[in-house]
């Protein structure tokens, strides 16, 4: 079964100039003073994950958009999604 995600209520996203930022709003004091800058690949994955696309669909779109191999796109997608989950920016839909 493929994973699907939704945006966590613990994060707000902001675009400032050309930077796409994720800002924690409900965590420990240490993380409240931090923010996360998404690079182009991470922003591509974030946008699709928060729109409800599955991990497999995101990886396929990433491979097509960035002319990457399917295996490389799947690895990059999994790595970024796992990091966004660990930061509390995303949560799994339906306990997947």
C-alpha cells in the first residue's frame, strides 16, 4: 500500500521572495525558533503531498519533471517525505 499525506496543523508555510519556508507553530520551544527552507525538489514533493497525491504518484511526477530515473526519484521522494514526517510538517493519512 502506498502512503498518502496531509499537512500537519503544527506547521505554516510561507513564501518570502523566492524562498519557500515551513515554520513550526506548535512544538517545543527549540523548534518554535526554527524554520525550514525547501529547495526546488522538496517544494515539488511538499506541494504534491499536501494536495493528497500518493508517494508513488509524486515519485513518478518527480522523475518526469526533473528527468530523473524512476529509482532515483523514488529514493528522493521517500527521503524528503520521511524528513517532512519527522519534522511534523506532514502526517500520514488513514494510518498508512
